[in-house]
C-alpha cells in the first residue's frame, strides 16, 4: 500500500507547570541598565477483538513452518517528523548503522532495573481455518538485509545451550535507540496496529499469516489472533503490500491529539526556551558568556519564544512589554516564590516570553548590560539562588491558571526547555548547600538539597519541561546537587572549561535538539530470553501507565524524554536450553513528537540460534559487546574508589572470557584469548586506563559527568568515549586511521585523536618548526575535527598543541604506550612503523619518556593471557 507522506510541521505552545508556594514580598520593578557594549557578533480499522483460540491439528514453531518467498521492502520515501542532530558515524562493528540514540545530550543519569522472575512460557496453538493454503511465513528472509539501525545486538546469533550462553563476563545484550532519526526513516502507516490479544505484541514481518482467514500468529507468545479480515489475501505475494509485514521497523502515526488536550494555534507550536543566567561571574567569564549568548540568540528561529532570567541573591525576570526598553521584575531568592508574587507576574501586563523577531534588539541589550560580580568573594562563596530561579522559570512556562480550565491543559508539541548557564554551586535559597564543605551539617544539607532538586526535576517533567544545565569555569559546581535536577527532568548536565566556543555550540545544540514527550518504552522477547537489566534514561513504568494484557511479560520503561541522543543498554540471559531455530525481540516506543503527533514505533528483530561456540563467537559484534560491558561496569562507579576497584573487575572479566572461550597453551598455565574477539580486550584496556575508570581526569565532578553521559549516550558516542580514534595527517590533506598507540607521535606529522567528548590535535616538533607546512596541517586537522563533530552533542572541546608542551600530556595519556613492546610486536600491531627509515625509528624511540604504565601486551601477560593477533 502507498505510504502516506508526513504533513508539514506546525508550531506549539508552552506547557503547564506548578511550583511550590512560600510567602515572599511582591516583585519589585527595576529598569535594566543601559547597554555599554554592542551585540556580538489513514485508514482506520477497529481494535482487534479478543478471539477464541482455534483448535489445532499440529504444534509448530515459527522456524519449522513452511516458508514464504521472502520479504518485499517498499521503496516509498518517508519524510521525518523530527530530526535532532546526531553524532557522526564512526567505524562500527559488523552492523552498519549504529544505534543507541545519538550522542545525546549527556542525558540524565541512568537507572538500572533488575528483575529475576521467570516469564510465562507459551505454547503454539494449532491452525484450523478451513484453508488449504499454507500460512505466509518469512523463514527464508535474509537476516543481513533486515538489520535495524535502531537496535545493535552484541552478537548476531544466540547460543542454544544455557551454560555456554550465560557467561557473565561476556554477556549478551542489545543497545536500543528507539528515538533515533535516520533517512530514510521507518515505514509510516496511519491505521491502528494489530496487537496480540494475549501478550500485546504487534504484528510484524515474522508472523505466520493464514491468508485464507487473515489470522496471524504472534511470534512472542504463539497465540493466534484475528486481523478483522485485513490480512485476507489471494496469495502470499499480496501480503507484502502491508508495511508492517515487510519491514522490521514501523511508525504507526495518529495525527489527532490524545484525549484531554485541545488544539493550539499554529503560532504556539514552537516550545519556548527560557535562559536562566548566573550573574555572579568574574569579568573574563562574563565576556565569554556574553559572546556565546549573542551568537546563540542570533541562531534561534525568529518564531521561537524566548525568556530571560538572571539570578544571584535575587531572581530578575525580564519583561519585553515595553518594546525597545527592557524591565526586570525582581523576586527574592532565599525562598520559593509565593503565590502572590507569581500572580503579580502571571496576571500582570508583563511579557516574559516573546518571539525572537519581536524582541531581538532588546535581548541583545540585556546580554550587553550584564555586569561582573563586584564583591571581593571567592567564586564558591557567592550567593546563587539557582533553585528559586528554576522555580520561577517553570511558573512562567506554565502561564496563568486560565490556561488550565475544565481539566484541559494546553501543551506544546515538544518539551519546553530551561537552559541554565551556571558558573558555580547553588548556595542560597531552596536546594542550596553551604559554601564550605567543612560546615558541620554539610552531609545532611547536601542530602536534603539533592532530594529537593530531584523533586523540582520531577515537577518539571510532569509539566513537559526539560532542564539542561550548562556549567563552565574553574569553580566546582557540586555535581551531586545539580545532577538530580537535570536527570529527573530528562535534561543534561555538561561541564566546560569556560563560556567560550564549546559552551556556545552546546547552548545552540541543546536548544535545537528535538524532544518527544510522554514516552513509554516496551520490551518483549521470546519465552527463551530473560531481560535481566536495563540501563538508560528512564524509570520503571507504573502498572497503571500502560495497557496490560492477559499474559503480558513485557517490561515497560517511562522515558523522561524521547530524543535521538538516548540509548538503552539491555542485558539478557537464556532461561534454559533453546530448542527453536530463532528467538524474537520486539521493542516499541509510544510517544508524542514535537509536532503534537502520537507515534508508536515498533522494531522487531529475529536472531538465529546455534550450537557451535565458534559460530557464536564469529557473530559477536566486538564494539557493541565492549560498550555493553563498559556500561554494566560503570553503573557501579559512584566514587573514585569504586573506579579503582572496577579496574580489577575488568581484569577478571577479561581473564574469564579467555578461560571460557579461549584455549590453554600446551604445557603452560597461559590462556590464549579467542581470536574471534581480537579487538575486545584492547577496548577494555582503554576503559580501565581512560577517563571513565582511570585517573587522567582531575576532578571527581568531571568523572561523574562523563560517566553519566556515557551510560546514556548513543553507540557512536559511547564507543568513541571508550576507545579513541586516531587519524594521522598525510600529504595532500588526507588522513590515515591508525591504532591509538603512542607510536603515532612521530615528529614530522600531525595527529588527530577523537575521544568523544574531547578532540586533540598534536603537532610533531619537526613539523611545527616548518611554519607553512604546520599551518596547513593544523588547518586540515581542525577541519576534520569540525566535520567529525558537526552534529555531536555535547560538542567536544578541541585542543591543539605541539610536541613537548605541557598540554600534550592530555593527548599522551589517552594513547596505549606501545613503545615499551619489542619491535616485532610494535610492527604487528602498528604496521605504519614499517614505512619509517631506521633513523626515523631511532628518533621516535628516543623521544619517549619512561613510565610505569603497562602497554596492552604487558597488561595481557600480567593476566597470564596471550594477546590475540591483530585482526
């Protein structure tokens, strides 16, 4: 059938939000100081009724039923509903399109769910429909053509024997990106989905179809369901015209609004953005911030509604009602805003959210009029009422209570955003902590502040508002206090060195990324498979938040927001020895996108089962397996001491994989690591010595933010944060990809190292001495770095330095010290060395300083393992 095209995107309105009440004085009106600097530059089918099961003549599994003639993929283009920026595609495992949501914003701190109850086992019902025609079946489908860009499994096959399959050190699982946007997108259909009346699974291309009666058999529970005659067809070929029976990913689209909502005018479709700005900055930081804010507002769509709030000891809310002059309503910051204060704001004549096209000159004036902090106090000791400022921002987004009449709430199509620009900790008012860690009640006050911030984040989430916190500067911002606010609202917390270029880029990308709302993520698997853990940006959904079926064994997750930058890491086990030829997985996410359209995205995957361990090992996607292992490990890294202990856990994991799947050398206690997994131990070596578990990042705040980002990031960003990518500049502006070894530090070349959240450009001393060549190489490297990270969120900082400089240590510490290995091992793992002359190799060897860190080969031997040969 023809695939309908998407309608053009409309605009949206602001969401309703409540905030706590505490009596405070009425707001005081103060004019904005004059600016002293110029601005910088469908057809619907009824719901499937519950049907009686038909008596059967035989009991067959999907793998044993007669096959159809394959699957036909329709070629109709499907326009996208929302396309937030995604990370660049890096070298990925065997599966082409990597998945977990793009490098999302450092999405909220993930939540792990563990459960061990067995799922009910289903039996296959017999068929009897009076038709002599065999059922439509897709057993002969080429699985390699159906790989889903939304799901990346750690292996393409599943071991049948439970004892061999459930090896914890390696594990089996998947990375799922239900909100990822690609071109072309999934097939789009506008009719109601057919769902199993027993378990709730959706019909899909692997279902058995009785073409005479239109009945279909669920691949999850094997129940026979009615299609209300819609799947009745003269032949199997005709079933291919149903998108859900020919494609592994389907978007069911409902254009109407969900119950309880009213349509909004086109002028209110774009969700507003509220900037909450720290006004306790020193002059140098403030100048950088002003430049970033000027560039940010110039990048916004002219129809975007923008609000500005600043905070210190008080909260200033800027009013755009006076046209060319900006006024600020001031509220005290020591308490939550009172009902009277909010009423005078919301019911007065002030305009606190204004379209950019109507207020751009005034906005620039406000940014230019910001002044540096005048008191002689350390940054950490300045009073900042961040919590009160966010409360006021939520109230403004909510608007007057007149928008909430008769139980109907006007909402925008996507999440409203509060962007907090902070240079220090919240030390005044609600959710604050003392200036000094030595305060006698600091631990208790910190715990109280974390609870308050978590509650504020949940309040924002209930009203469809995301809070992103972008921090910069050298003052510790007390990450444990701010993280719950970002996490619970579905937002991001990012650290920057300063308020300069990277901060400005992240401000723009944070505001432009699309976010769906009301997300519910459902996971269903064959009875043979048990999902044991879910790591991702959400929480277990309440039973009353989703439909339930008689034997629904699905696990449901309430998503904080639905964005391309998110992913879920699933760990799975087999319940027993598998007898079927295939196991099935179905992932469904239901959400409202930014255009106020209800989407149900259904992704169905089938994996073959095997007895052979070698076949299983060859099917493993090593990069995906490494990311899953790293996420399971980092989930337990709450403190730096935890990280030290987890390095030993990584060592034990690598040893156990070698013992379980490798081979013991004759007359030796050494084990050879399985050759099929040749790159896995090197990725895990990067994990244990890199910024995620190692000690190359100085402050615990930085490590905490990196781990939270990694646990929710897409496969692309996760793998790049795990194992850096090394690119050597060549003549003519080309680049050669090399292993991330220190042997790349050759004095006559330039090297780019992409480590996910940071990109380093290293110039050798010999090249740096040649002014013309070094300038051309540096320009080529910068261009490459910008291309690699064009859509990455958060945008990485890009650092360039010369060989021997103090900053070069950031680069060196991320490379494997292979210079300590014997020459034959160096050449085997770094073949580029063979192109060097003896003199060049001598100079390279003499350029290294001795230190005690293991090389990769030394580390493997310390574990009594023989390193795998490089692939």
